[in-house]
C-alpha cells in the first residue's frame, strides 16, 4: 500500500495488481533535534548586530515550518530591540494557507501587493529587468529572508530568492521576469536558467544580509536550518541539499501517479503544477498521469484561473504574458500527448469541460479505476509519493 500526502491528511492507495509497478518514496533526513538552539547559534555567529539601532526586515513565506522558526526569531528580538523597529513581510501571493501557524501580533505585518504597495526602483538585472521593490522594505538596515526551499521547474529552486522576486517586487518587475520563464524549458535545479539568474541579480540589488533556510520533510517537520550571507553561499547550500531530491529510474512508464506534497504545496492547482514535472519527465507519449492534489483553495490566482478555464482555446504561442503563464504553457505541454486525471474532492467538476485530455474526479477509487482502465499486464506503472520532493533521473530506457 502506498501513502500519499493530501491536504492535511494522508491517503492510502490500494492499487490493482497484475502490472509492473514501482514506487518512489521520499528520502527524509532525520528531524532536527532542537531548531530553536540552532537558530540562536546562527544568530550569535552572524556578522551583523541585531541591536536597537537597526531597523530589521524579516521576509518569510507561509510554510508552517518557516512561520514556526519566524515566531521563535520574533520572540528573541523582543528582548533586544523596540517593537516599531521590526517589520515582518509575509510572502503570501496565493493567500494565507489554512494551516499557517498564528503570528506574534505585536509586530507590524506587511503583505506586499505587487500592484498597489509603494515601491522604489533600485536598478536593473543583467537581463535588463527593472527591479522595483517594496518601499517599506528599503527603509530597513538589516534584511533577513527566512523560508523553506524546494526544487521547482519554473524557478529552479524556491525559497529566499523568490522571497524578493516576485515576493517583494512590483508587477512590472514580475512580468518582465515571467517573459524569461516563457523562453526557457522548465527544469528544477537549473542554476544557469535565465529566470534564476534574473532573480539572483534582484536579490543582490536588494542587499540581503542573511538567508535563513529551513529544510522540511513531509508534514512540514523541520530537518535542517542553515544560514548563508551571499548569493554564492546560498547557491552552494542549494547544491549540497539537492542530492536528497534525485532518484534514479531506469525506464519510461505508461502510468504515473504523483502526489503534490500535501498542504501548503497542494492548496491550489497553481501550487500543484510543479509536481507534474516529475511525472512528465518519465511518462511515455500517450501515457496517463494521475495528479493527487487537494486544491482546497481552488485553482489559484485569478490570472491563472482565467487561463485554465480557456485551456481548450489556447495555443502555447498565444498565451499572454501574465502571472502563471509559464505554468499554463507547461500544462498544455503535458496535455499535448498525455491524459491527465486529477483527484481532488475540492475542485469543480466543470473543469472536465476545459480540455479533452483533463478529467477531474472527486472519488479516489473511481480515479484509480479510470487510470487503470487502459493498462495491460505489460504496462509500466510508477507511483511518485511527492512530485515536489522527488525528481526522477532516467538512466538507460
């Protein structure tokens, strides 16, 4: 029996027998014994002083593990600096997840709006992207990003870099960066990708003093906490951590069942799309992919949802450049030669009408039956427990 994270729960898949079936399960490091002590050690060894003379900006994502570390950090700061000198920026472009822990309300919390928040131009990236960033953030003298990181086919790696662009940048900056994403082939851990380099340049312009990175396992348990003080140090940290994500696969498969990682990674279809990369990379042409994703908050950002509802009318060359365009482009690539079944008891069944190769099912048993209906004893089937945390590497096919 296979267990796949699903929202705040775990699903047990009872799969039919008679086919060649393989599983890829998450390789989780042991949990960190005491992340609070590790956080204090990192702060004490930092090359700057968190004293009352500084205005401190803390930029954090909404992952429950990240917020857990943030609350510990805020508690430490309450003893050494005044309330009004700490500004907390929460990166929540797709809304606040239901399982996000409560924040210490004593501190001013800022939710950046790319269109409405006051911003200031700080320069251009090497690709010519104008970097306009939150004006409140620029008033700070110590800047710390805090967040979890994962491989991502559209950003190469999420966390820290994406806290700045698109987390704190303007709509104009974000759209210019999105054009770079549309010009490249999606691939996780590709540190030479144009979009990744563009985001790195933006971070350098933002003068971040410390990158606190939280590594989590399934169910958001903290397994690592590290600090970097430059882009190069951060990149080395990413490269060292990446080894746990890759798993070797010896052949292509006819059916892939892939989990989207549970909350918050499967909160919306927008969030779940990166998990499809792991499936597509090893699916035979005309194969079937089953995406197991709760999607409790629906499709995602309005711009993305609008394009999803027009999928059957879109050509890849006709996709307008807006937030989420690169994911729509990739979704059309998935659907070009493959059938996509989505198991979700939250998504609207009317999505079955948006594209002939998409079917949304709210009953898990019916979804598995539909997936296996075209399989034979010669079919090869692969179950990927978490498409965000597992990247299959093909060897000999």
